[in-house]
C-alpha cells in the first residue's frame, strides 16, 4: 500500500477554477492561493438553498491511539455520494501544526480518501491559523500596552483572563512571567500560552455568521476585571476594527479538492478536547448552499465533538443534521474492550465484544438528540470477516441501527459507494427528528455541565473546585448564565481519566477551572488535568519530517 503522501502526489490535480465551476462558483469571484487552493466570497452563502441541503454529521467512538479514521470516512462518504450520482461536498476543519509535528499527524484524510494538496493543507495552508494567532496576540500586546501607558493614572486589572497563543505544542509556555528586566519591558505579571486551536479568536471565527457578527463578538471578548469588579473588554480598548482587519481573509472559507477532483471546503480548526471541535458556520452553510448533500465532521468521539456540534453550533446556527454517522474500527473497539495495544491486530473476539459498550453509548447519546444513526465500519487490513460480521450483527440486532463497511481508504469513492447508498436511504426513509438538546438555555452553567457529565459521559456526580466555583460566580454576576457550555476533557475516555476506556459509569467528574468566552458566547469547563497547551511526545513526528533536494516533503501524513 502506498503512503498517503505518495497517493497525493500521484493524483492529477485540477486547477481550482475548474473545481469552483463544478459547484456553480464563478472562477472570477474566487481568491486563488496558487493553482489548487482558493478563498470563496461570503455572498455564495444562500440561506434558502442551505435549508434544502441534507447535512450529514460524521463522528466516532472514543478516540484511541490506534486511530479511528473519522476524517477519512467523511471524505470517503463524500466521494461515495458523488460516485453514485449525488451532488455532494465535504466540509472539514483545518489541521493544526501542533499535532502534525507532534503525535497525531495530519488531518487531510488518508489513502484514496484525501483532500488535496495535503502538504499545503497540513502546513501553512492559506494562513488562517497564523491570522488567528496574530489577532489573538495583537489583543494581548494592546492590552499590556493599554495599562503600561496609563500606569501612572490607572491601576492594572485585578484579574487578567487573556493570555497568548502559539500553534506549537510547547509545555514550557503553559505558565510564564512577563515584563522582567526593568520598567521599559512592561509590567511584570504572570501569563501563559494556549495552543492556537484553543484560542477564543478561533472559536469566534468558527461561530461568526458575518463580518458584522465577527466584529460584535471580538468587541465582547472579556479580557479581565477591574478592581471595582467591572469587566474590561476589547471594546474598551477600541481596537476591534484592527483585529477584524487581521482576520479579513481568514473569515473566507477555503476551497480545495479531493483525490477524485470533487470540491471540498476546509475552514477553521478548534480542537474538540479543549474547544468546540467544529469547522466554521460559514463553511458549513457554504457547503449546504452549493450541494444537495453536505458531509461534515466533529472532532474526536461523539461525547466531545458531536455533543458540542449539536449543543453549541447547531443551537446557535439553526442547523440540524439529517443523519449522524458513527465511525468504529475493530482495533479501536478492542482497545476499549481491554486488549493490549501491542496485540490489537490479532483476532480477539472477546475484547471486541467488550468494546461494544463504548460504541453503544455513543450511538444512544446521538439518538438522544433525536438523530438517526448509521454506523460506518472503517476497515483496516488486519480485520477478519468474523469480526466484521460480529459488529454488523451487534449493530443491527442489538442496537437496531444500520452498519455498513467503508473501504474508502483503499478504493476511494468506489469503496464507499455502499456506505453512500445506505446514507441516502436512511435520509430518505428515516431522517433525524428535530434536535433535543442536552440542556436548556435557561439552566445555570453548573446545571448544564452536570447535564453533559451525567447524560453524555455517564458520571454519577460532578465536583467543582473552589477556583471553578469562583469563576461560575463571575459568570453569573456578568449575566452570562444563558451561554452553552463547552467541556474540555481527554478524548480517550468518557471520564477525565484517559486510562478508563470502554463505557465507565458511576464515576465523579471533576471540574477544575472555568474559562469565560464572552466573545464566542460559551463557557469552557476544564475537567481533570486537561491542558489547553499540549506537550510533545517522547518521539515527535517532527523527527521524521524532512524535505529533499528537489523540494519534496517527506514523512508528513
């Protein structure tokens, strides 16, 4: 089997003007970034057309170190839909450099189900991540300067909530002291860095519905509190216009293509374990304006990305998927069933069956939202026919949901055609019901967090630290109780403990901190030891990434 990058290089790409024409975009209107990437103007979003599109959400069982392949399935499903004659488009998030050079690798799909050019998409792409980083850190610099220049007449903020970001996994920057070395270097104070996908600017970019909405949200960013208890926002500094200027191009969705030269949109990139894990509302609505079937994904397992997609994004954007596809693999299920990671490629029916509990909870959670669910079995080379049939029987006889094998990785659209047919049939014969959210806007943030922990994760109780309770009081005093909640927790477990695989119940769920995202309009609840700035593994992927004398990148996947 050829590597992802070899397959990508062997694919004959079509110029982006031709790709645009396939979905009715005038080539004269796009903003090209080279021959194969372009920005699309917002006027191609048509709310009436979008309402008629069939939105399909792709999510998965809880993430494992063996990989699940959710992005590959999303792209494969799009290819399969196009293969059977449907007008379809896939809408994905942009990859972060942190995981690309860290442990996870790229996020452009795999095998014969990729979005291309994968090297560009996985690296600097159109500069959207850099724009978010610059905009976030520009606010930080302006905030420091605001009080530095007024230090003789104004005290600094009593509590500073705004830090810095960087799209690199760098644990040494989680907590820092700034302003050392004398008065000319600023005011000494503690600060720190989050990774760019955790930036509130990234969340705002992904939830903004227009330029006007982007500005409104940026103005509302809560930077800290004065000594009299009043909030201090970006609007108080009068710099929202400058931040919008930095984000002007980043606001526009990115058009690329798949390995079969079908159009794809890649835009926005918040992580689902520390943010809300969805591509931009603008990109989703653009896809729905251009195609009859729009395939999108939500990060990590359904307890993270899908819950936030439905409870936050769909709630605010008025979206409702016609179908949710839950991706499962034998290897992933075996790990959740207690199999040793070094032996998951070996047949192990006992571990596979034990791992069904993880899949079952995700399926029932999605059904609890009113979603019709279809399980996509993402085939790996070591899977046996007996294991595959066992999973299909379990889904269809025990869960009452359709289960279809996906071979998009090996065979592209042809390998995903059966999955596409099943998806179309489910949408036509048994579409999802109107969304039933996990909690109501009128509930308090604490009640919302408890609802997610108990209804989605299976927790018996929720404990809030003293720090978290203090922040919740600030949320209430600021009149923000109506915001939805975004839980930041490990992707590997329903619990805050990544080692507790399967589907644990009866556990306590610890909330250690609360972050107020007043601009993106949700409350972040940090569970357990979750870090908003990841670290690098013992052997980072960066050690195998290289470039040869001909400019060909090696080791990127």
